[in-house]
C-alpha cells in the first residue's frame, strides 16, 4: 500500500529537531511521498532545499493569504525559477482566509489573482487555501473562466454545493484531519460525494491531527487515519482509497505514478 500525503509542512520549525525521524515513520506507515506547501518566501526556500535533498518530497511554492502583505512583484522571477526545478510541482498555497484576516482582504484577492495568472501562464497546478471565504473564492474563479490553472482545494472545508462548483471547474478536493472529527457531518457528506478521480488526502501537518491523534503534533504518517475514515465513509477498502488518492495526486502534479510507489 502506498499512501501520498498531498499537503504538509515538513519545513516548519516544529520538525526542526526530528525531521528525519518523522520521514522514517512516514515510510514505515506506507506513506511513500508527500507534497510540501509553501507559505512565504523563506518557507519556500526551505522547501526547495528539502526537495532537492529527499526524493520522496515534492513541493509547491507561493504566498499564503496570511502573508499576502509580504508579496513583492520583484520576487516573481525567483518564484518562476523555483517552478523550473524538478521537485517543485506547482504553486501554493494560495487563496483567501477571512477567518484570521492577517492580511487585508482586498490585498488577499489581488495576490491570489496574481498567482492564479502566473500558474495559468506557466501551466502549473495551484494548491488553494480557502477558509471562511468560499463565496469570494468562487467569484474570483468564475471571473477567470477560460484562464484557470488546474488545482486542488486543500483541507477542503466547504459544503457539497460549493464542492460541486469547484469540481465543475475541474478542481480536485483534498480532505484532511477534520473529516475524522465528531462534528464533521458536512465534510463526511463531501467525502461521500466527491468522485473517486478527484479525491485527495492530506495531513496539513503539523496542524489538524486526525482522530485518534487529535491534540498531538500532526505528521505525514497520520494520513493513514484520514484514509481509513474516508474509506469507511465511502464503503471501500483502505487500499482502494490509497490507490485512488495517490493516482490523483500524481496526475494533478505531473508526478510519474511509479515514483509514488517507491
């Protein structure tokens, strides 16, 4: 069985002292690959370095809505150079976050649009972060019909109705630890609804550890619990979910399927 954690943050300082142990546990639990998602230029640099060092790691680089206030147009060439590297497979995480509002909303939308355009021009997929902002996100995406990159809604938190529209636009949906929480009826509906060829799983580690690890620092090995929960919801085996979600992650990011099975 080969699980693929489609979104994590191994570059985070919380893995500073035991990152190699975390990767060893990942492999021991059948998680053969993961995608590291950038948030700002410093974290992007860490991701580029880690992906160059470890063949089981892939990365996406971009500016998170929290960090939209740090966006500098003069840094675009650096982002574009990183996207040429073999282990860097897309742009992210980008999007809108109206829960924390750590950057002004108009600026978030501006930076989101700029990165969508860059990804479209470079023909690379995007990893989108959307929290309490599905209405504005869909408005931005609708306005770009005909000029949309491929992509995934990471740690999807919306309704089935919003999911239907994202899927109609060609996007994937990725489920994380919250689908295992007791109060996750809406996410369980999404897990049951999403077509098998558009479904991905992730940890978003070190955040949002799934049941039964809730409250602990999350890590890629725990994506197994997300997969088990989704398999139970859909009435299929863990192996089927592992295979489908790994294939989908490879397809979206242009990663050879055999690499995900190493």
